[in-house]
């Protein structure tokens, strides 16, 4: 009997602590002051942006103080998928479920609530693009590709989807544009050694038995303490892997001292987007000269809702250095693929929590972005905090 009373007291203390946290979060949600943007184009964020952040956060699954790390270098190792799977099941299967399970840690963990002491900036792994660089053994362009590409980090060792298509929703890629359209990740990928990239792609044949395994490999990214240049934080890393049928190139970078930016919403707030123009929405960080594509609909696939002006982005999670800036811009394209007009680049100042508004102006319309900010935490931190 005596052993249950301390446990009951601890549960009551934990319940009181969580009630206090909820009250503090509600007090903050009324109006959150906005920091000034580096470019001067960031707007003050009030109740409307906070409501959007709350709403977006509520659509995500429920679970899910480190200072910025010094620049580190990475070593990339290619592994066979079958042996990797056996190793994963032996090491992590008992704690993190099945090999096929997806991450249940959501984005925007601390956007709308007070940031706990254990959460902070982290070194993150950012995937910019994946493309097929060559094909072999009788394959011919174009390819009808399906399957998945997913990262796994130490937050929960489960799949964080970068690309996923079913057989009936295959992606056509050709020799002129062999990039996979990437919808992920679903949350920031934390580079606590190692980060694994699982690649399982197939080429659709006339019938399912005629499908080919395009590539089934794993790229393992680790700290490389023997190098101080290639692959260090802030530098692009172009990693290759190959199979009997193809070679793939994955472009990535480490973002040191990063917070997570979630583009919650992009909408036309003045004017209209012409239906005869394609659209491309670009983000990036001020420290890396590489575009992080949020939407590429230059081919005329209309992605702007005429009723409410919402722009349906393909990706919305970007890692940004806390002392850097999040770049956003919008481009309009003619049907023949030529650029029609591009906005100036808007730069938002990162925050540890809360939300920001950014504006991109074109001659025929104004686009507003709502961005939610969050610090990051490891799985041990989350478990200690009861999340």
C-alpha cells in the first residue's frame, strides 16, 4: 500500500504541471509579437497567424536545449537493403515497432506551447533533391517510377517519408527532368549520428509481374571525424548509389544550429493567379546557395484554388539556422516553360517558437506565407518531458 501513495502523488504533481503549461500556452496564443525580418518584409503576427498555427498543428499526429553544434563533416556509406533491415530489426524492432512503421513524431512540437528547457536548436539533415542520373540494362526513358524514399534518425528510428508513390500513382520521369518530386519530410530530420536514407523504387511494367526493382539501397550518413571540408555543415553533399538498372544522386546538407520552419499556409491575398500561368514556389536558407523547392508546377498543372486563393504546396518542412534566415519567393511561368515573372526574395528571421507572416509580390497578385517555428528535441528528451 505504501508503494502506491508516492506514485499517486507523482501523478498528481505531473497533472498539475501539465495544467500550468496549458494555461501559459493559452495566454501566449492571444497575440504573439513578431521579430523584424532581415529583409524588412515580414509582417506583425497576431491572432490570425496563431490560429492557423494551432489549426495546422491539430491536423498532425499527437507524439513527438541543445546549443548549435560546431560544423561537422559526414561520411556516406551505401548498404544493401536486406542486411540493413535485419540489423534494424535486431537493434530497434523491440522498441520502435515494425520496420515499415512511419514516424509518429510530428512537426511544430513547440510552435504553440512554451519551449521546455530540453528543447533547442539541433544540427539537421536536409534533403534538397533526388534524381536518376543514368539508366542501364535495357531501360528506356521515360520511366514510370513508384515506391518510397524515407529517412530514419535517432528521434524514433522510424520512416520519415521523403517520396512515396503507389503503383497506380506512379511518377513519370524523363531524361530532361529526372528529378523525383519530393513531398517530405513530415518533420525535421535531426542529425544525431547516424541518419539513414532508405530507397525502394520500382519501374512499372505493362503488368505487375513485369515491374522491375529499379533500386533497393540504404545510404547511411555518419559523422566523419577524419575530414574537415567536404560534407561539413553548410556545404552541399551529392551522394550517389547504384543498382543493375540505374544510378541515383541525392543532394543534401547539414544545417547546424537549426530550428524547424513549417510553411503552414500559402495564399493569394490580393489579385488572382492567372489560370494560364504555371507556378514555382522556392525556399532556402541564407547560408546555402541551393533552392529548396516547395512546389514545382511550371508545366501548367493548376495548383492555386480560385475560390480561396490557397496554393497547394508539395513540401512544407524546412530547417533553418537560428542565426540565419528563411528565404521565400514565387515564380510564374508561361505554358512553354519560360519564366513570366518572379517575385523578390522575402527573408524571414527564424524564431524558437511562434509564427511569422511573409509577403511575396508580383505585378498581378500578392502571396502571403504563414510559417510556424519550433525548436527540436531528441526522443530521450521527449520521453523525459512526457510527450
